[in-house]
C-alpha cells in the first residue's frame, strides 16, 4: 500500500533531510538518526541516558501515544525536548544533523526550536526535561 503524504513525512523522513521549496535541496541523506521507541506513562516519557548516541548530540524519541516524534538535543548542561510538529499548520517535522525542517512549506527551526525560516512564526513546543539518576524525564504537561 502506498504511504500517504502525511505518513511518509512522519515516518519516512527521519533519516532523510529537507526538501525545501522548488529547489528540492537534499541534505543529510544517508546520515543515521538514532531513534528510541517508548511509551507515555503518567504524562511522562523516560529515556535512559545511555540511549543517547556517543557520537551525536541529537536523537529522536517516538511513542505510539503521540502524533509526532520528539527531538532530544543534548546541550552543555541540559537537554531540549522539541516536539516535531510545525507551528505553521501542524505538519510533522524532520530533523537533520543541523536543523529541523518542514517539508510541506519550507519552515526551518534550530535546535532550540527557534524559527530560522518562515512561514512558521512561532517556535517549536519545548517540553520540560529533568535528569533523575540515569534517566532523562520528559514532562508532557
Ligand atoms: S506546516 Fe510547516 S511550514 Fe507549513
């Protein structure tokens, strides 16, 4: 069965990059993005810190309980948990090694969730995170 455009964007582009505007700029294809699959429990997601790849500062967290993935970004002293849903019209976003892109209309976000390129005007939803023992807790409230 052919995937719908939405399912392709949501599931097919985690490893691929951006197709932006008429130029079809491809970026990052072939790069691998580590994905951790888990479940939401008590409005929280728990990610063992040892799931974070040693050679990258980003990884994707996927739960069947959520419409879109979360991109975890390891900063110096904290983690950003960015909801991969475009603030323009709600399309699922794709992450490359350097940025977050919306393949529908071309918005681009940085790893703090800030808009780098419109049409999106609002930053990405950022969930609170905390580290307890060897786990990263993402609060979905
Ligand atoms: S839904 Fe992402 S730019 Fe329009």
